[in-house]
């Protein structure tokens, strides 16, 4: 079978016009770089919000886990609060806040909310204090509340 050379025949167009010019490529790259920089600026502001949300979720999860551990084991638990995080010994958990994040812990033992440095959680469910924890960073703040009766953790 013979193959025709017509497929390789010139079309009559000048070969110099077959591709993009350097100027067209530079314009396309400039537009793409501008778009990517705008996306980057948008995402950098959101990273603080994401960090706040993530730490709030981790804290809520730890509070739920300690509640289950206290009920399941029938042992008391202590949450030790320090400037840069907290420790829950029954869960063998030590958490440190990322830089720029702070937390304000308060508990209500029946006479109003007061700042807390340590929280004692007895095995008796109805003896738990009500808790409010406010997490803050440059993006804003989030508040977690722990109900004294049910022990449920919710965003305030």
C-alpha cells in the first residue's frame, strides 16, 4: 500500500505563523501570574480562619473524649490549663496552641463564670461544671460551651 506525501505538503501558510509569538506567551504568563497571586492573597487571609476552626474542632473533640473516658472508666479527670495550651492526663493528651492563638477558659461551679487554671471533672455526671472556652487569633474568635448537665460540647 502506498502512502501519499500529500499529508506532509505545505498548506500555503507561512511556517513562521504556526506558533505563538514571545510577546503572546509573555502576556499569557502575566495574566496567569496575576490570577495566582490574587488567589494566594485570598487564601493567606483564610489560613488564620482555618487554624482557628481546626483548633476549635480539636478542643471540642478532646472535651468529648474526656467526657466519655470519665463515664467509661468511672474515674475523675483533670484538665490542666497553661498559657500555651492544656493537658488532659486521663487521655494522655498535651496540646499547645499555635502562635497567635490564645484561649480564655471559664468555669461555673454554681456561682457564675470565673477564669479557670484547672478543671476537675468528677465521675458523677451532674457534678460537672459548665465551661466556656473562647479561642482567639487575628481572624476572630470562636467560643465552645460545655453544658453542666448533659456534658455536651457545642459552638457558642
